[in-house]
C-alpha cells in the first residue's frame, strides 16, 4: 500500500508540474498574441502614414515642377 501511495503521489506531482507548465505556456502565448496584435496595429498605422507622406510628396513634386515651368516661361518671355 505504501508503494501505491508513493506512485500516486508521484503521478499527482507530475500532473501538477505539467498543468503549471501548460498554464505558464498559455500565459506566454497570450502575451505574445497581444504583442503581435499591437505590432500589427502599429504597422498598419505606419503604412497609412507612409501613404499620406507619399501623397504629400507627390503634391509637392507637382508644385515644384509647375513652379519650375513658370520660371522657364518667365525667363523665355523676358528674352
């Protein structure tokens, strides 16, 4: 009977260790999942900002080209 209690106790302890490991692992997975969600949100925000910057750059480039053309015409008209 002593052997049976020892084996049962050992099995219970092993079960508790595995349960604790699973809980710890699940906590880590949850934390990582949350971090991934935050990073995805940040990535999407950055992509939107990049798109806005590209749009502003394109507008600025068009303005510069227009002004350069006006300067060329003014120089041509003055000659």
